[in-house]
C-alpha cells in the first residue's frame, strides 16, 4: 500500500464552542481515512470479515497534537504503513491543512483478530505486505 491521502472538511459537530476540533474527533477521522486507504487498495475491511472471518482492532495509539484544526478547515489525512508482523500492522497518519501545515501525527498498531473468538491471528494474505 502506497501512502494514501484522504480529504475531509471540519464541520460544526466536530468542534467545541470555540470552533476547535475535539481531541477525540481525530480518532474518528483517522478511522475513516484508514478505511478509505484499504478500500482504494482493493482490500476493504468488509472483505476481510466476509472472506476470512477476521478484522483489525486498534491495539495501541499515540496521537501528538501540534496545531489545532478549526471549523471549516479542509484537512488531508495521509496514511502510510510503517511495519508489520504476522498478526499486526503499524501505520502512521498525518493530519495537515490543504496548505501543508502538519496539525497532528497519529501512530497506531492494529492487530488482526478472529471475528469468532476475538483472539489475535495471522493477517490474511491479501492484507499482508502493506509496507512493501
């Protein structure tokens, strides 16, 4: 998977009374960007669940806020694979203004789990090698 960019606008519901994006909104936007990155790579979450009875769960997340995003900003979220093991994939997601200023950086580890047992398992073949 090459670095993938996804754009979104900040709406009133994403902000506090001062027009600044809620800290938790970044997690929601990051999830949407990851979903679109997999869909555009031809390996959507729904196929992993339907074909392999597996899904990804967030195991660890680190989110560094550098500058606030505000009401009506147009943001680009770039998702890039960093590393992987048999059962995990680590990604970096960078939030930036359309002008290029970086607002936040999210590093996370996803673990592949069985939809039946909820226990960790190997990442299915189509989703392996995202870093390559």
